C-alpha cells in the first residue's frame, strides 16, 4: 500500500476493520466485520492558481508560514473543501494565502501525485492589482519574473512543474494548453 495512513477502525461504528477484497470488487478495502461497511480511500484534491501580472508577465508566489516546507515558495493553493467547485476552491485559497484580487482563467495543470494520494489542479489567473495582503499561512507574497524565481527554494514539485510549463508556453508563443503531469 503506497499511502502511510490505513484505516484501523470503522468510522461508522468503531470496530477494528479487516483488509480484504469485497465481493464485486477488485481491490483490497477496509471492511467492517460488525456493520459490513466498505470504506474507500480516495485521493485528495489540492487546488490553486498561477496568478500572473500581465503588465510584465511576473507570477505571484507565496512564502509558506506553515509546515510542510515552512519558509519555501509556492503558488497559492490548498485542499479543496466540501461544497465548493475546483475553481471556487482555487479562488478561496488564493485570497486566503496571498490576499490577491484575481480574475480566474482556465484550468492549466493537472498533476497526479499518486505516492501521497493527491491530485493538484492549478488555474491560470490574471491579477487585477499588484498589491497583496497575505494571510496567516504565508510569510509574504511577491511577484517574480522568470529569471528571479527562487528555483532552489520552491516548496513542491507541482509548483515547479506548473511554473516550468507556464514559462515554456510563454516563450513558445503558441498559447497555454492544459498540461497533465505525473509526479514521481
């Protein structure tokens, strides 16, 4: 099992679960011997934006004030909440982490991080203002030109890959296609 967390107890009744392949299934699942509930563990969605100040093509990054990767730079992003769409979650995270006023653009990168059970989804976004008011999860928010990106201090591979795609697309002048990437 590639994920570090396995259910030990049934969330419905508290009985210790067994791991087995249920009838009409093809994968091992946590099955409760008391209430017969089958518990599926699914990937978590991380949603965020790639905010761009179009006047000069700089991108907005946030320096993390929390673990994991405290003090390193990332795009504004976080876990999607129940009751919101992908775009609503990405907009919320951008406001919470960067205090940025943005106009949402199209979905830009879909990054599969199978080893930790996550899917990261980033939207392109247009900054309406170069002024930011970062929330408590960010030490600062700042605009960077490609040559100024602190590449050695990027917190996550998904941020690095999204930035790489953006700058390659921008240099290529062919527009911004949707990118799907598997992160080892």
